């Protein structure tokens, strides 16, 4: 038996609704599922007291990844392909 959801009323700005609908469309999910996904990601951070600037966090992650990739490619070129394969496996296993 699947999860049972309880409907609630919520008011959102037109801008947020446009963003939710765009997200839902790109992911092929309903507006309700987009809201549930947003809450599932955001609520744990809020409970930890973390205010996350997503653009800054992603920039830091991307910069760190690129810097590390450059170092590995220069110092351990024979390991590059194996590391990429391992990274892809981890993404599929832990972030699907």
C-alpha cells in the first residue's frame, strides 16, 4: 500500500508557482509532487538551522570538483577513467 497524503491549503506567490510548475514540467511530475520534493529537500536543512544559498553551494561544489579533476588528470592520468566510472556508480546508487 502506498503513502497516504493529506491535503492542505497553502498560498504561494505567482513567481513561486511559476518556478514550481517549471520544475514539475522538466521532471515530468505534478505540482504537488514538486512541492513534496521541495519540502523533502528543504525541511531537513531548516531543521538543522542551515540556510543554504544554492547558487553559492553549487559553485563551490563545481569549483572543487574541477580543481580536483585537474589535479588527478595531471598527477594520476592512468586513474582518471576509473574515477569517473566510480563517481557515476556512486551518483546512481546514492542520488537516483
